C-alpha cells in the first residue's frame, strides 16, 4: 500500500508595519530599507509612496490610497479608496469596501511578505493598531519598524528644540481629534506643546490654547511640508499667528488645509531658530535646478544638488545611438582580443557602455582586457569601468579632461612598449585634442566611432513652459552641446533663471545664444560646477539677510528683473 501524500501547509505570510518618516526619504531607517527590499507587496499611504517605492525591489505590487480621497479624509476615519499598481504599471480600481487592513490580510494569508508603510511613525502618527490586532487575531506574524515621528522630525528640521537643559515637559496634541479636556490640560501646563493641525486651522488651535489659559504672547512656530524642500516656517505668537499667515498671503485650501506642525512654548526656543534653522538655510534650499543630462549621467550630480537643498530636474538634451556602420567598432573590439593594442582610452561613460555592449554581444567579459593598459578621462568614466570589472591604469592626476589625460600619458617608447597602437572608442562629434596629442607622443591611434550623439526629443510641454517662463531657478550647462541642444528642443531659459556653465567655452556658447552667465566653475568638473552654484546661492542668501530683505528664490523675482553678471 503506497503512503498517502498530505498536501503541504500553506506558506505563512508576514507583515511589516513601517514608519516612513515625515517626508525626507533620507530619514528611512536601515531596517526599513531592508524590509522594503524584501517585500512582495507594498501597501502605502499615497503621500509616502514616493518615499518608499525607490527601495522596493523591481516588480513588487504596490497598493496605495487614492490621492484625492486621502487629501480630503481624516486618518483613521472612513474607508479609503484604494488603487493597485502591479509590476507592469497597469492600474485597476479596488472597491472602496476593501480597506487597507483587508488587503494586508489577504496578501499575508497568500504567503506574501507585506510592508504596510505609513507616514511618520506607526505608533504615534498612524492608526495602525487595528491592523496589527487583525494580524494577531489571524495568527499572522508581524513586526513594527519605527519611523521618525512627524511631531519630532519636523521641529528638528525647522530648528526648534523641544526641550531645554532643564528638561521642559513636552505634550503632543492632534488638534483634529483633541477633546475639550485635552485642551484644558495642555493650556494649564507651562511646557512645550507640539500641535498637529492644518494650515487653515492653526489659528483656531491657537485660540483653543489661549482660551485654555495660555498667554496670547506665547511664542509659536508653524511649519508646513516639514523635512521636504517645500518646507516653510513662520514664527509668531498665539495671538498674532492669524495676522502673520494673512500677511504671508497664505490662502485657505479647498482640500481642507495642508498638515502642519505648530510648536508652542519657551521664548528661548523661538529666539534660537534663527541660528538653528539648518535645513531652510541650505544654500540652494527649494531651488528648482534644471540638469540637462540623462538620468544615468546626472545621478551623482543630482545627489550633490539635493545635499544643498535643491530640487534637481533632469532633462536629457542628447540621445545616444549606435554608429551607422558598426564594422569599424567590430574590428577594433576583435583587435583587443588578438593583441593589436597597447592601450585603450575611454573618454566618457557612454564609450564604456558601448564597448561593454559589444563585449556582451561577442560573449566576452572584463578578462578580455588582460595585458592591455586602460585609461579613463575622469572619475565618472573610471567608476563605470570599475563597475564593469576593469581598474584603469591611468586617470588624470589634474584636470579631468582630454588635456589632463595627455599631461600624464607616457610617450611611446619602442624599448618598453611592444605595441604602438591605441584604441580610442568615442562619440562621432568628439574633438581632435586627444588624437593629436597621442600622435605627438609617438602613438598610432585607431579613432573609432563607438556611438553617435543626436539631439534628444523635446521634454514635456509643462517643462518647456517652465524653462521659458522662469519656472526654474537655475540651469547647469555642462558643455556647449547642452546649451545648443536645450535651446533647440525646449527654448531659451528665462531671464530670471541663474545660468551656470562648466567652463569658458560653454559660457561663450551660452552668451552667443543670448544668455547671461552668472556662475562658472573654477575647473571643468560637474561637481565643481554644483559647488560654484551653491556658493552663488549662499552669497545671494547672505546679501538678502544683510539687507533685511526676505530670502527668495530666483524664480520668485519679479519677471523681467535685471540681473547683474556675477561669475565665480
């Protein structure tokens, strides 16, 4: 008699309740990033989806609350309308009676690893206890990954300490659900009160505190969009906050008001904000900066701009295409394998990519570079080679350019160099500087077109309108071709936009197109260009403060305002 085969028990799922913090993606914890990378299903509030989705693995199913419904509903009330986005980015509506808890449980029962992401911290900012109890009742294992609570993170970014050396009492109040008894208790205390409310209701919350016993001259700060580059903070008192917001032309919102954090309390904390407001005082805080490069090229540059408080917007101005006749490239790659070359010199990341793709086509890998000396024109190109598994033998010690590479390139020596030929895979529009310099050093050069650069397609209409209408605060030009191509596909940047160029040749091209150059890098490096723009922004901010003027972004200037030329 054959043994009976029992069906395998269903695989048990797992739920991670994850705090995504108050808005800055950099505030995610290491455990949060790890959980997101292993998730099968991501269930997220709409306002945190962009914070967490970049850490989710490719193909993860996303479930998030609908933006319109979320904006008009109070957390913990009603049933959110949900939208499912699968790995193929197709969208299908989910019936309103299938709330987040139901979707979490359904996925977990199916053996999925579910991440339930909420804004701030699951225990303080969100009403996640019901969903946790549902998991516990169903025997579904779960964990809680704390996040930076909004009521704690936002004041830190606004430069408002919640406690002093004497250990001031701190109370947290959600004005949207606070009872009369709650207001009475916090009004009777003399400690710090952190109020979660909306921009439209902050004056009413201040009135509740005054009615409960707080003095009208008690200082408070109000911060909207905290920890993001849209953050804005006002300093006032309980009695003057309504007038302060009116003077700032803060209009009522049709959606019921944007969430804000108001900190009420000690005078010294409000007085210290001018010195402690580290986030809003970043040199390019809130600047929308146009980066006319592809996403791959702009990655490190965009990260650097974000560190200065800017909001980079990447717009490719060129597209890379294979050469029209691939035979020359094919012969050169075969020559690498057969020992035709002593050196191969890479002048761009695109050249590395072109050779790598040709290698893969022939079933080759980095081992094919054995016995060949490899040169890279700069750090980014060298990093692309290292990612390919090739460590360059030569990178310029000084200027990262063709001229800098020639400064360090050894002359051909027939005694020590058995082969006198260099393979130079480049763009079809590359300059002759490197070729001429290598020939002068005694080398034979196979100058091969590895890829063609063509003008990219125009960006979306809204981007073109922002470029021409002054919607960008600055634009970084990294070559003369980026100037020509951007103007060609999108139009000329508005007069109020700060123009930053990587060097004299690029600046000359910009001026030939009618642009006034404000910033020039001290050396031809994209990172030095970003540094120079940050220095410009810092000087501009300091000048406004010294003059007693409000600190504004270039795009907030009066249209058509004249600008003085200022290069660095």
